């Protein structure tokens, strides 16, 4: 147990017992407990395996490379269509976690083997994400903006492309593009 992570479990409130059970399962699998992104993260030889997080409706194990797990029990969930590698197992009761304890350990051990083997999730390339007409127009008009956008990391580019293409109305898409242009020119990501 890492004392830096203890606060997460003591503040948990609604899901406290469930989160503590998930913690014990992860630690039973000889994983190292760390604090990353403000949540308990469990690693093997410095590689992220699984993290614990809680939401209003559920708590969950999130497997970083869950897309590569066999999911023999059919319990892994892709949070949204844009999440490529990670998969969650969601819980709404302590009983569920206790009943799945051996299955969860099996999934963790499989995730460790995936890391040991160096397997990687084949991620979509930035060029495979749709570019909204509103953003494409700005890129075509402004070579500085185009160059600044191309200099961003692929992850930052994807975040912008998803953000710009989500709204149904052109006016909203235009507004998002306009608002983001200064950040792109500064080499910053959507949430920097």
C-alpha cells in the first residue's frame, strides 16, 4: 500500500467499501500502487496495468490495454466510441466485486502478460479522424495555423478534431474552432 494513495479511499464516501475491495484485489496481484491522475494506479515494472476510479453511478477498474484482453466473461466496457485502448469493468455493489474476485485477478494477470509481451493497441491515426468543414476552412486559409496544428502531438490533434466535430450545428463548430485557434497557435492542447 502506498500512503500517498490512502486519501482516495478515505474520501470515497458512497463507494468506499467497493474501492477498498478493488484495492485489495490489485495488491493481491503483486502490482505496485501509485497515484496517477489523482487516482490509484497499479503498475507492473513501471507499466500501467489498471486503475481504480469512481463515479456517481458506479466504481470501476480501468484496464489501460483492455482492448487486448480476451474478455471471456463479457464484462469489459468501452466508455465511448472514441476510447481506443482502455476498457472498464463497472461495479454497483460490493457483492459484485466479491463474486468476480477470481475473474478480476485473471484479467489483471492477463494484462500483466500483455505488458510483458510488449503488445500495443493499434490506435487510429490522426488522419483517420474526421476534420470538420469549419476547421478545414481555417486550415486552408491560414498556413500558420496549419503548421501549428501539424506540430501538435497526435493526442492533442485528436482531441481538437473530436471537439470540433461533435456539435451538430455549424455555428457551434465554428465557435469551438475560433475559441481554440489561439491555443493551437501557442502549441497547447485543448485542455492545457
